[in-house]
C-alpha cells in the first residue's frame, strides 16, 4: 500500500477518478458539486494497492488554523482494509509538517465512528451537504 501526495497529472487523474466513482456514481452527488473551486489549490492525496488507485482525499489549510481534510473516499471494494486509516495518517502528517496542530473534517454520519476511532470529536449538529447527512469533527494533533 502506497499513500502519497498526488503531484503528476496522472496521479491527479487517479484522484478524480476515485472521487467520481465514490461520490458521483455510488452516492449520487451531482458532478458539479463534487469538483469545486478549492480543487485547484488543495493538496491531493492518492492511495495505491500495488499500482491500482483505491482511495483519495484532499487537504486545505484554513485561516482559522485548521488543516481541513476533505473528499476522503475509498473504493467500495477496498473498504475494511485500513486504507482509510493510512490515508488519514498521511494527511495528518502533512498538517503537522505545515506547523498546524488542529484537523477538521465534515464527516458523513455513516462514517462518524471511523473518525471517532481515529481521535476526532463531533463539534456540530447534523447538517446536509450534497444531500448527505454530515457532522463537523475536529482533532488536536
């Protein structure tokens, strides 16, 4: 398993392919909501099992001092293999490398327990995003 920052056009293409498969095809998020203005400036991450892309995410830094983890997704066939955990660890490592000490994410409520096991705490009530219930969660790094 290789988790890395997506730097090449091919790696970025893999990121968008994974996101499209999970969010648009599987979860019915409208394509125009899945890709947004933050994709141009975010740091993107990709996970490969051997040479096959299996997970992706992006990271942004906010003015209020957070590393914001977004668009975290693992292909359905690859879930339950600790790929998401490795992806999260790589992103948290990047947050601390940039001298930030707080991580924030908006978790789909069905994934809330996954993030809680990684040390994230719910800080909001439930809200809808792209037709899917979410909660905001934070973690001190």
